[in-house]
């Protein structure tokens, strides 16, 4: 195994590893003792899922979130500088994609350290694949504003970009507000605009459906408390 910073994808939910992760990932993971993680508890659960016999107490975890200082992040890479491979684990999906792991990868690149992204599920890519929308030009915007007027304004702006730039627009919401997001899309965008709702990707009760907003009226499924991505296109 090469000495590197390995970016280790995680399942998007309670999915068996065999369905979404190559066996090669396990070989890499069991050779790593230092992990930079978004959430220590979920990372420990994931590693136990990868190898039930793994000695969790022998591993070192470095928490990485929006509160972690740049100095701390830079210090996290010391084991790698000392010749020990390290892994980056997100809470779900691919690390460094819409994820604080990007910060540590940027530092590793500046220090000319080897970075190796491994194959795994990305809800962003999977939703674009399943939408039927433009997969050559798309933009992920994360969370939209919470305040109703600002959110409406942002939705109209993204819709305009979809038409003007022929570009798929993706965004997410806190799961318990998914139903409100769907309602706001219907109330602020044009009837002919297409909306894809992608929920529970790779998990039980996976749902990916594309319709015009006119056709979505009265047909929005119950989306509360499940991971979901919304995609707009012309």
C-alpha cells in the first residue's frame, strides 16, 4: 500500500458494503491507523462495518468539521508527513465533495503529499445520473436560504440559470424541511420547469422521479426525515 492520504467513501445509509464499495477499499482501510473524520462516532461505526474484528481503540481519530481551525487541520497531517498513511471519512458518501474534508485535501496538495480518492457512492453524481438532466454541466449549491423571501429569490435565480446556461441545478435541504422545500419549488418556479426528486439513494425505498412542476402538483411524496436531493432543469 502506497503512503498517501486516502479519501474513503462511506455508504449513504444502512446499505450493505458489497453493493456500493469495492473490496479494494477494505484492503486499504485495514492498513490505516490514523483517520480524519467528520464525525467520530459514525466513523467508528463505519469501520466496524468494514471489519467487525477491527481494534477501534488502536486507531487515532482527528475530528474535522466547520469549527476546526486551519492550524489544527494542518497539524492533523503529521502522521502522513512521518510516513504513515491516513484516511479521510465523511459522515456519508464521498469525502471532500460538499464536505469539510476538502480543507485537509487542499493542505495535503499544497504540501505535495500523495492524495488517493477511492471509488464509492456520491449522492450528487447518482442523482444527476438518474434525473435525465444535463450531466455535462451541473452545479451543486448545498443548502438554500431558510428565510422564505430569500429562498424564493434563490429558486428563481437557479431556474433562470438552468434555462440560460443549459445547466442542471442541484440543492439539498435538512430532511425535516424537505416537504416545505418541494412546496416552495412548486410555488416559485414555472410550470414547465422540470424537477427531479432523488431520495434514499442506494438504500431501501430508493426514489428517483423526474416530472414537470405542473405534473408534480398533488403528487409530491412524503419526504420528511429522509435524505433527498432536488434537481431543477429546463
